């Protein structure tokens, strides 16, 4: 095992958290063990793991978890590497009381659509890959240089 420094030495690694949640090894914040989940559910689980780890640390050694946009970017790299795949869209769990939440989708042109939860699962490649999950940014750079 390499000698990691900085975020790499943290006990809660975002890439490994994604893999372990989608393998059913770590339960979501609601206690369910799943093999398919949305990015938001996985990010919330990651944040909960950081919070739990911080309860055992002194105040000056607490971890700072990733923000949702950073986590989303990391998850997108996992998609580009073929480690996770899109499964289906589901309705939002808690839509706003006054109506719907809208988002922009870019296909051939930009469309305004009602927001949905996008569900993902591990691919066979994602289950076998270990080093890529350790550092998704490095794995992405390696794949681009080939």
C-alpha cells in the first residue's frame, strides 16, 4: 500500500465510499444496503462517515469532507472511466411544496425538464478496479494519456 499524504491518508476516501456503497458494504444514511443509488444518497453517506470519524478526533484534526459539487465531479470521473453506469430515473423523494424543481438537460439542445433522481450502479469493471477508486483524478489522467 502506498504511503499517502494529505486527503489520500484519510480513513474516509470518497472514491472507495462510492464503490463500497454500490457494492452494498456500507448502508445509506437511512440504513438500507443497496447496489443502486443516486449521487445525492452516496454523497450524504460520505458526509455521514466523515461526521462519525470526526467524533473520534481532536478538534484540530477534524476532516473536511468534499462539497456536493466536488463530489459530483468525482462521480462524473467514475462514469467517464466506466466504473459506474446509469440505470434509471426516479421521481424526487421530496419535491418542493409549491410544484416542481426544474433543471437543464443538454442533449442535442438545452431543454428545461422536471428534476428527477438519477440512479447508478457499479459496472463489472468498477467491481474489479481497486486502484482507480483510490484516486479517480489520477485514474482519469492516466486514461487520457494513453
